[in-house]
C-alpha cells in the first residue's frame, strides 16, 4: 500500500493541513499510521464527510415518544407468562416500566418508586409511569411524593406542549383524585367520556378510569355499562391485559351492589384466574371493602394460598390511605368542598353557632345540620372538634 503525508492529503482534498490533523486525531481516516511525529495516510483514502454540514435527525417529540411507549405496551403478552414480554422489549426504559407495573400488581410499592426514579430522566417514560407512581404513593401514604408527582403533571398541563400530552397528564391527575375519593376534581372530559384528545392507545386506561369515577359516585349501573363495553372490545382469553382484571372487578362490584350475586361471583373468579396465578394481588387488595365477604369467600375457596397476602396488603394500604387522605384533605379542602360548604366550614371553624350560620345562609338549622354532616364526610372527620384540630380554614 502506498502512503502520502499530511501536506499531500490536504492538497488532494482541498483542505488545510490543520483540518487533516484534526481528522487524524479523531480517528476518521481509516488505515492512517503514525511514525514518530509524522502521519502516513493511505494514498487511496477518501476525504471524510464534513459532519458540520450533515443534516441532523431532529429529536422525536414527546407525543411521538409517548406513542412509541404505548405501542410497545400494546404488544401481545402471553396470558400464561406476562413477564415474558421483558425478553421482547428493545429498550431498557421499556423493561423498567414493565418491572414497575409487575411490582405494583404484586404489592411492592417501594420497588415501583425505585423503578420510577430510574426512568424519570426520560420525559415520555416518566409521563407514562406517573400514574402508576402516584397510585403507589397513595398506597404507601406518602403525601410528599404524591404532591411531587401531582405538581409535575400539572406543570405539563400548564405548559400546553400538545393536546394529547396535556390530556394524558390530566388522565393521571384524575386517577389520583379518584383514588383520593374526590371524583368532583377529575377532568371534565373524563366525566363526559370524551377521549378524543388522548393518544388512541391510552383509551382503555381512560375507560377504566371512567368506570372508577362512576364507582366513586356509587353509580353502579353506569360502572357496569362502561366496564362491559370495554371488556367486549378488549377482552382476550389468550393474551394478558392488566386492565381486564380491573374491569372485571368493576363489573363484579356493580353486580354485587345491585343484587346479582351469582354473576358477581363468576366475574370475580374470572378476574382471579387471570391475575392470581402470577401473584398479582393488588387489584383484589384494593377492592376488599367494596366486595366484602364475597371476595374473601372466593379467595378461601379457590386461592387460599393468597388469602393472607391479599388481606395483609389491604390492611397496610388502608392505614396508609387514611394517613394520605388526612394530609390531602388538609391541603385541598377548598377544592373538595363546594363554595358554600367551604364558607360554612370556615364559619364553623371560627366558632359560629349552627343557629348563626343557618341565619346567615337563610336556611333552617335542620338543613344546616345535614350540610355539616356532608362536610364532615367529605373531609373524613367526625365533627367540629376535628375540624378545629386538623384544619386552618
């Protein structure tokens, strides 16, 4: 092979000797060799492309990145081995998201947050996982973490990046408020069932959230209609879709509430058959109170090995939820109560008598007592004493 020196290469390529030296230092001239202080360049070497004038691929938008993540989670996941999807995902951030979901379904909420922290550098992955992280924060009674994620999501909405991103952030915020049992704070479009702004692959999640919204209002016929429609569209006997378990539970709760006990048991058993063989206990621990004796009966009959795990998680999460809800209520009383309820609560907090408050609002004392009872229920307190001790209205 014949070689030329730096000066010859510079003349051949029509660049300065300094530019050739920079290319050599960057290792961009294949076959070049150094001899002492000099470089020997293959005579047939071609001039490297000038990267300064290369057209750079623009970074993907947050909408495109979120759509990519949603598409990966719309893959066909085998019913008998949901975790096998980990071996098919092309990126570590996607695998971390799946691990976080599995940890949540198995009741390891601290692990959910650890995985969340590992992917929060990625805007789309963080947004996708925020709903799961905020649910874990509520289950752990961690109000500061809840407030951190809530603020992050609210900032996204305020930024107005795009309609679909704002709607997706609002969906997660609404899930938090419904989880805190303040459905009136959910987004208007979720209440109305208008999912047009959402990314298409997020609509199943939104349908599930709408069923929870109706459940918080105890509108069981509405819950049943929404959940059954979703199951007809998305249910699969061959593939695992975690929302299917939740939708079956929504149907079971509604049937149980309106007296269709046999149907409720069948739906509950179907949900258990999908999730419990994989140790996914969280959906059932979250619904112990709503299904009461029926859930415990089915566990005892069909999955006794998970009876203690489900009931233990329910007990821990309930205690944590009470801690969370107390702090949430303190921070959000003006949003939880109507304007009139807040004004009445503020007067009661200041020590005004019921007769005086009733007179000011031109209502009877009996009507005021009913309103005060509703206020105490919304704030999860027993009476005026707790109102004075826990709030600063």
